[in-house]
């Protein structure tokens, strides 16, 4: 599979399940909003998240170039397996068109090496952007 890396630093935020979606969550770049039971989880650009918000910062998204067929099987396991073998925790997010795994920026180079070793093709331009 062909993968691309978004060099934008992301934060994974946790708000109360009854909280409204805050205005800072909306904007350009990667945004994911999930409400489940007692939590509202928001993933967005780290720089937009107020300091008072409970958040894990320093994530980077690795995307499968899509769109992917809805009945395609094994996409996430092909990413999660090699990353688990390399002891790299992930946060997986799926959209209508594709799948993403978020990893800590500090583990990105190890993650890319593990994914390449598993046969994935990581877009070269992604790493050039990260080196800037």
C-alpha cells in the first residue's frame, strides 16, 4: 500500500461527552470528532488546542492513499501489525475514503521503517516535508 505522512503536529483531546464541539476544533487540516458515551474526542492541529484542554500532543498522521473500497479487508491490520511488532502505539481513525494511523512524532522514523519493512510504500515527498 502507498502511504503518506502529514507533518502537521496533531493533538488528541478529551472533553466531556455532553460538551458541544468547540470552535477551535474546526479549521484546515486533519480533524476528527467522535462522540461516544461519556467522552467527546477531538483530533486536530495541535496549535489550535487551548492549553486548558485535556490533550495528548505530538502526534502525526500516516494515511493510506485512497479512496479505498468499502469491502477491502485487512488494511488496518497491515499497518497495525508491523507497528505493534515494533512496539509503536497507534490511534486508528477511519474515514469514508481511507484509513489513518496516528503515531507519536518521536516514533515516526521507527514507524516508517517498520512499515517499509512490511512492504508499504511511503511517499518520498512526505519525508522531505518533515525534514524542513
